[in-house]
């Protein structure tokens, strides 16, 4: 377990499924201890309804999340160099984060979180896949940052 970072950026392919879940879960679990944002390689999707549903089950609200890409993030004045830790949840976002930050001294970690999109035929099977992704993120956070300081219902 490393130091608790002051600021964390979670990234994945679209900032619609895994990284918004991670951003919201981290804010919920650790409160104000770190500045937390998320971004995608592309912003071509709204936040995913199944992500919203499975986060709601643990008391985390995602519906208001606005997806954004690395480019938009920088346009909005969030410089990648200000983050202590970038956590990539997909191989493409890990490559992009490494590329964009090669001149900075930042930590980039890759967490292989299941991509639940396209899994499961029924609504219930889809929700099960998204729950699995959510629970993988929570388990990784606890392993990396220690037990939650705020309570998630579950």
C-alpha cells in the first residue's frame, strides 16, 4: 500500500462506465481526503445506465456525471501534471496516460477492471457484470488506499 495520494485521476476508454464508477466510489469511500477526477481516451458516450444503477445500490450517485476526454479535461484547466496518481482501468487509457505524462514524474497504475459492456443477455445478467466491475474497483481501492473512511452501504 503506497502513500495516500492528494489527487487521483481515473481513466478508461470512454469515461462512461469504469472510470466514473471509480471516481464516485473513491469520493464516497474516502470523502475529501483526495481530489478525484476521471477522464476517457474519448468522450463519445454518456454515463452508462447500468453503472448508475449498480452504484446506486451502494449509495453512490452517478447520474449527474458528465463524461469527458483527456483533451477536454485539459481544456477545462485540469492539468495532468497536477495529479499524484493516475489509475488506468483499460489498456488504451494506460497507453494514453503514459504518452501524455512522459515528461512528468507521476505514478501511473494499471488496474485490470472488467469491462462489463456487452456482457450478459438479460438486464439481470448485465447488472451482475456491472456489479462485478464495481466490486473489483472497491476491492482494488481498499487494497491500495486502505479501508474506507466513509461508509458505503452494501
